[in-house]
């Protein structure tokens, strides 16, 4: 059992095993996670309650008994997140935690191999950073902070330390379940120079989660036709935010019914198309529902056929509105415009 499970995780990553289970002879497909229930599904609600998130402190991860992680979060026995904590009281900070991951944690150890865990967190009293692939000194840690007055870092917290949002907001059962179902994934890409396939594990940063969550909540609570503007900086991961928003708008429900018939993404950048395809194909609920409109006739046909996510260029935006108002005026569409200016 454990050998087959290990092989599944080595091949596809722990996120895939959580989402899709693993085929283990002779019993067939074994589920390792029960997803969050839809409204009114009592059986699914009971199953979801059976998921066990657990924490092990000072986890020994190798044969050297002197080496241990501050703590690791597990889901139904599968390790998901590792943590290194520092505090100002010992005159250490998040940089020391990052250095510990980069120099003291051997990426060849099973727990640290690519895809074995979803993310590795380094934090202190003021800042949080995370990494999805440990690679020695090349390990790339991204900030997982709330931002402070339009700048980096975290705001002053009158009720505790600046980083307590990590466990109060993010590391809750519902929040982690949402991230595992709708955000975390391994993306397959072809290297332009070598032509080789490379794999990248994606985990949302705090501002991306906040952006998508607020838009989904506002869409459910306001009437169709509302407009929203998202301000972002270069390198903020906008393409992933668009992907996560698009695939969740498709399945967004109100009173048991889908709010939108289709989601249309308007962009003039080819990499948005590529990233959306790579991102969306990993979510089972929208497989084969994605299409690109290369011409006006394509767009009309895709709207008629009820494709759930359609990408088109900004140059066809006028045609999109005309087509919707003429032939599809009884349908409801979410339109995400990249580079709104």
C-alpha cells in the first residue's frame, strides 16, 4: 500500500493524490480527501467532517536525530506544509529561517522532494515567506504578507504579533481545503530554449487569495453587471489570479444555480492564453470546457456551444458585446479584462 502510494506521489505530487486519490490494487481507487460540500448536500458535509488536519511538532524527517522541523501540517496522514519559526526574542528573524531551509534542509530527503509537500513556510513575528520547491541555495522564497499602506510587510496588529493572520486566516480547515481544491497545483511547461518539459508547483500568495476571494464574494452578494477594478504591480502573479478567478466563476452558485453561463477572458497577451490552459486543465470540474476564439465566427460558435471559459483578444471586445446583446441577451457572462486600460 505505502509503496504504491509513494509511487503515486513521486509521479504526480501530493496535490493530485488529494484531488484524485490513488489506484491501489485490489481495492481500486482510494480517496485521501473528502472535498468541501455544496449547499444542501448533507452526506458530503458528513464526509468532509471526517478529514483530519493534524500537526506534528519537532518532526524528525531523516535518520539524523538532531535534525527536526519546527512543525509540519498533515492532511489524513499526508504531509502538506513544513514550517521554520523564528522570533525576535532569540534575535533571529525570517532570513534565518530561509537560510535554514537553503543550507540545512537537504532537498534529496523524501519529505523535501518536489511535489511531496505543497509549500514550505519561513516566518517570524513580522514577516512570512513561502517556497514550493526546496533546491538548496537556489530555493526561491516569495513573500506571503498582507502589505502595509501600499508597501511591503504587514500592518501593526493591536491584538498580537503581525503574522498571526497566517494561522487565524490561512491555516484553518476551510481555508486550506479551499486552497487545495482551487489554487494549489503543479503546472507542466515546455522550456523555450531546450524544449524539455519542466514542472512548477504553484501556491497562491496572500494578495492573490484575497483578490480572488473578495471578487467571488462580491459577485455572489451584488447584482450581475457590477464592475470591479484590480490594481496590481509587476510580478504580482496576475496571470495566475486570472486563472483561479476564471475557473471558480464557472462553478459559482447562488441558490443552487450557476450564476454565469460562461466566463470570457479578454487579453492581448499570448502567455495569458498559455497560462490559463496550463492552470485550468488541472481542475477536474472544468476540463474540456476551455476554448480560444481566434476569430469573430469562433467566438459566436463557442458562445452557442456553451463553452464555459472562452479567451479572446481585446481587439474583438466590441464584437463580444454586440454578439452577447444580439444572440445571447438572456444569458449571463463574467468578463475578465486583462490590462483594462
